[in-house]
C-alpha cells in the first residue's frame, strides 16, 4: 500500500489536532513563582530601589540567601504565622 504525500499530510495534520502539548504542573508552579519574583523586581526598579546591575545582582543574591534560610522553617511554623494574619 502506498501513501501519497497528501494523505501523509492529512494524517499528520489530524495527529497534530489531537495532540495536546501542555506544561507539567511542576513547571507551572515554578513559572508562577518566577512571575511573582519578576513583579517584585519590576516594582523595585520602578520605585528606584534598584537602579543598576550591581543593585540587581545584590538583590538576587539576597533572594537566594533568603530562600536558603526559609527552607529550614517547618510547615507548622508557617501555619502559625498564617493564622496570625
């Protein structure tokens, strides 16, 4: 049986219509956090708190160190803090 180029294109097009390419839940979580951090940086640039590349790098270093510290806090402590607010 021979398949023509037209038939092959049709099969491919149908396959692409059925294929659903989506980002994983883990990837989307990371993207939401990245977006939040991006908004924080943009706000600090807009306010003048971050004015040059050196200040940006210092801020990003502080974020990295802060995340390292925050990893050590157990969930129970976060829950208690959340209930106070």
